[in-house]
C-alpha cells in the first residue's frame, strides 16, 4: 500500500502530463478527480498543496494551479454581501441549524445563480488546473457532491481535483470517514493508493 507522502509525490508528475491537462483517455468524460485521504493527514495535504502551487505557479510549466478553498469562498462572499456579522448574531439567537440553512439560501446553493459556482467559474482560465480544498471546513453548508454536480456543466474545459478528507470509492463519498455525503459517479479516483 502506498503511503500518503508517496501519493502526494505522484501529483506533480500526473498533472504535468499533457494528456491529463487535455482530458485525454477519459472516454470523453470531463476530467474531474478526487484525491481522498485519511483526515488525520489534513495538515500534511494542505502544506503539500501550498508547496506545489508555489512551485507550479512561479515556474514555467505551461499551466497554473488555481486553488479554491470552499470555506474561504463562503466567508468571502458573506463578507462582501455584508452578511457575515449578521450571521454571527443570528447564530447566537437561533442556533447553528438555522444559520446553515440561511447561509445556503444567501449563497443560492443549488440554484441557477449559485454564488460559489459563479465565483469559481469567473476565476478559471484555459490553462488552469483547479484544486478544490476546504471540503471538510465547509460542511455542512456545502456538500462535496453538490458542488461537483453544479460545477460540471459550467467548468468543463480544465481538469479539477477535489482534495477530500475521507473516502471515495468511485461512487460514494464519506467525509471524515464518518459522514456519508452522497453518491458521485462522475469523478475518477486521483492517485490510487494501490498504484
């Protein structure tokens, strides 16, 4: 079995392949991938993504990594719209469950004008590779299968890798190895631990 460090070290050689960036060999499916890992390695994965982004984005590789931390996006949108302070006060009065639902509505999640999807779409360029992070931090406001389903029709020309603290078996997503997120069949497992 491959260790987490060995799996992380395979990311750069994989994303450097032209065929990966052009989505070749995937049966015409859009290149969506899930890099699942044991939640205990969250900080190691975050550090590696930061290192890899710096390496690629300051180098001359012909592509860039665009990282989108779902949790940070939520905070930025709420702050920009002037909802952040109101959410804190509302949570004190009405509880977390209420604020989760109110935040989902404010972000228009799963609607035609989903603000998180729009945020990502408007910042992606032709030669990018998308890294989606912050999945565990954004739950339960944003669910991983929902964001992938909603991105699928609008971000379809560049590969996307979701870093998922939990287990993805090619069909089911289990966040933190405890929370069954939902089924998602359109992504490929990225850097299989049994390679």
